[in-house]
C-alpha cells in the first residue's frame, strides 16, 4: 500500500518557559481540554481553540515496562500525568516514579517525556 500515511498519535510537545508544553485544544464553550488537535470539543461538540498545557503536572499512575518493543530498551518507565492546567497525558519517565510525584515536561524526540521535580 504505497502512499498510505497516518498522523502521529502522540501529543505534540513544544519547548516553553520552564520546560515543555503540550500543544492541544481548549473548548470555547465548556472549557474542556484535550491534548490533540480535535476539530471540535470531544465533550460538548463546541468550537475549540489552540492551547498549550504544562510544564508541570502530577503523576496519576505509573509502571515500569519490562518487555522489549521497537525503539525502547527495557526496563523503562511510563506514567499518566495530570497537567496542572490541562489534560492527562501518557509520558515516558527516566525510571520508576511514585504516584503523586511532581513532574515537569521535557521537550524530546516526539514522545512525551517527564522528569521528577526536586
């Protein structure tokens, strides 16, 4: 199937003051936030506008992956992070992180990455 393309499903992280920021959308009607370029609000169907979220957040859930996948050498950490002013995103971590830890988005190679804030 030549010529088939697909959009990158990962949230886009851009460099910002104090760390990375997730580029997403905010609903102009209900205020719902999302980490993707939705054409309309996923909650109410209203109009959305571009927004950036982060760089700080709190770990909601975390795990260490011990199976190999292309492009990753196990073990590596993953965490769901609730951004302070935005949505929940799945992020790569530098290692195990505890639930409730404060983290900062780090601009990376395409994956959403976080580091623990001291």
